[in-house]
């Protein structure tokens, strides 16, 4: 018979007769909630957090004899406190209340599993230092909005509670009733049927991958309204036959869902070049391009998306702030590669 958990941190079990001869860590892992893996159980055993008949047992491969009393103490998780790191930042504007930066591709915004260091937050803590007056009583930057790791472009970060509250309200409104302006440049496969358009389809969590988003029906439980306005800036062929094989598109958000532009553009048949999550099935299109753009596409390993414009009302002073940032070097090189062969066979 099996005992019950004494608390969230401490559990106690009696080894069943049918478990005689079983490996200790395997048996114990089977009795843990799903978020505690066998690897974690093995680590707890080796660290002395598991006792058998009142004595610590640090042998994961111990063979059970039956009737043992097993006690397990799970330490409270340690807070992952971000540490300041001297990481260069492209600062577009800064005062006592907020800072506007141009985030490079490849930088994660906030520390999380697999990315505890090298993030924008680590960089902000080093750069701002004592100028952070505190967010919620903690000396940390206030992240108002995020960009994907591989999306480049402009972000605003709050230094104070007052700035965070004011900016958060503007981003929640998405510019419907205020001055918030957000524009992105996306380099997509093919040519949208119209040079101007609006994509208005709800998004929800993907059924096959919880880290991804997908277009869902409006009555789906987690469906969220998502509206993207787009305009084609330039058609590019990459072959020299006069046919459009890629387009530079400006996207403006009326909502701010996770991966919104990437999913919406893929939904209308024009995924972003380099997008391995929502456009991987288009990657073979590079094979028909001229050598220069073909090599550029295959070397471009992130989604071609750049937040180029951000405008808002300063939450403390009331001043209108608007910044524009050119695309980073890798994005520009990709564009140049397509333009290099644009008219090759037309003369």
C-alpha cells in the first residue's frame, strides 16, 4: 500500500510487495507528479533528499526489498535572479523613466529555461544600475512588450513603476485610442494578391506544439482576436525572369499576439523567409533562385522580421516619442542579394 504526500515539499511512501526487486529511482519516479522527471528524482536521491527507513539513501540503482518506508523532501525551487552583464546595447533614447533600444537578432529578452544569461534583462541591469528606481519594489527593468529571440528591432523598457503602468496601458490599447505606433518589416516568400490588406483571424495555441501558435476558429477555448495590417513595399524576383518570388512587406499590428505576424503571413501563403517554425515547407523555394540569393537564403537562419518603428506617448512627460531603426546587416544583405539578380535576364 502507498502512503500519501505529507505536503508539497515532503512525500512518504511504503514500498509495495509487487515492487520487490525494482530499481529505486524508477519506482520513485513513477510516483511523482508529471513535472518531476526521473532525472530530477535521481538528482534528489544523490543529493541525500531521499531516506529509506529513516536513513538517507544515495543510490538510485538500489533494488527494493519491499515494505520499506521511503521519505522524500523536495527543496523549494530557488529564484533565478538575473545578474547584471556587460552586454553592448544600441540605445536610441533614455531618461530617468524609460529606455528605448534597438535589439539585435539572437538576443533573448527575458531570462528563462535555457537562457539564464546573455538576455536583454541582464544587459539592462548592468547598464541602468542604480537608475532603476524599482518595479514592484525590486530593482529590475519593466518589460512592456517582447520580441522573439530572432526578431530584431525597437523595444521600450520601463525603469519605474509609473512608466511601466503608463506604457502597459498604451500597449494594451494597441494604438486604437492613443498614439502607440508599431511597424515591422517582413521579408516574405511570394507576392500577396493585394498590395494592401488586413488579416483578421484569431490565433490560439497549436495543438501539436504548445510553443507555437496557429489560426483557430473563433469559438475555440483559447482563441484570441488577432489583426495585422500589411502593405507591400517592394516585389523582388531573385531569378531575373520578372516574376515575384519574394516581397518586402510592412506590417502594422492592431493586436499583439505571440508570433502574430509570422502566423498571419504564413496563413495567407506568404511565410517569412528563414522562419523554421511557420515557413519551413517553403525552404525549397530557394533552390530555383540565382546563386547569390540562393546562398543568402540558405545562410539566413532566422525569420526575416524587424521591428522598425515604435512611437508612443511618454508616460510621465507626455511628450510624443517616435524612433525608427534600419534593418540589421544580415537582413539588408538578404535584400541586396535578391536585388542583385532582379533584372539579370530582362535586358
